[in-house]
């Protein structure tokens, strides 16, 4: 991590990585979506609605993983004062918010025919909604601190405190009586048949690569903007 502390060194690695991640992500996500919609059979209980999981599950994973990335960036900023940590946190937040919103929307679409309602104040759904609001708060706080040319320490602390919600999301189906189904995929295996499961692995990896590519693009854009602003300030001082 410290090897990437130099922005120039980071950019040398980020430029080719962005292209590769984008290409791989598009290929795998497209193959997974096509396989899930057109090739995989319907579920014997849920029928065609099971196809929503090919977007819903990766979106839920990336919504949570995004905040975990924000928390890791916060630790790097507060403990090791990594110069790119605040930039990484600001880059991750809109991407994580987007996938969290996608998770909530697809979950609502799935819930209507399955539960008979678009929304239920279920433990898992409610904690994911809280995560979405945390993202919005983080984005607003980061923008305010950045506008005042602050170090972003308050934003980093907010990112760490918000991470408390992650285990709540994960264990919500165990801690409370909930409509949301329990964990179907774990380290020991999966309760989903392989004929339905294989497209999910493609969309899972594909959307993760797209998420990483978007974060790198946002980091590169912010570093480029900071470089231009520094040049303008030097030119104005001459």
C-alpha cells in the first residue's frame, strides 16, 4: 500500500489497470446477464423472479464491500496518513451508493411477487437502506471538507463509525425474525443448484471488476483535477 503513496507511481499502475478491469468486467457481466436471463432455468419455487439475483446479489456485495473500502481508507488516512486515502474514500463512495441503490431497487422488485409487497421493514432491508443514507452523508461531508480544503479527518471518522452497520447487515437474518431469506452461499458450499448458480459467479466477478474500474477512474480524475488546480495557483502567484 505504501508503495502506491506516490501519486505518479499510482497513476502508472492505475492507467492500464483501469482498461483491463473495464474490459474484463464488461465481458463477464454481459455473459453472466445473458446466461442468467436466457440460458439458466427458472427456479422450481420462485420461477422467473429468481433471475433478479444475478444483479441483486452482486449489488448487495458491492454496496457492503464499498463501505469496507471506505473504512480501510479511513484507517490508512488516520493511522498511516496515506496521501491517497482520502482520494480513495471519495472515489469509492458514489460507486458504493450506486450499487446499494441497485440492491434496494432489485430487492423491491423481487419482493413484490414473492412477499406481496414492494417494501417491508425487514432487518436486512432496513439496514441496507441505512447503508444507502450513510453513503449520502459521507458524500456530502467529503464534499464539504474538500471545499474547505480540509484534511478529511472528520469524513474518515464518519467512515469508520459507519462500518458498524456492516455486521448488522450481515447478521440481520440471524438476529431478527425476518422475511429475507438466509445465506444461500457460504464457505462450505451453496444451497443453489449449479444450473442456476453459474451465471451468478460471472456477474459477481464482472460487476466487481466494473466497480474497481470506476473507482480507479474517479481517483485518476480527482488527481488530474488537483494537478490542474495546483498549476493554476502557481500561475496566478507568478
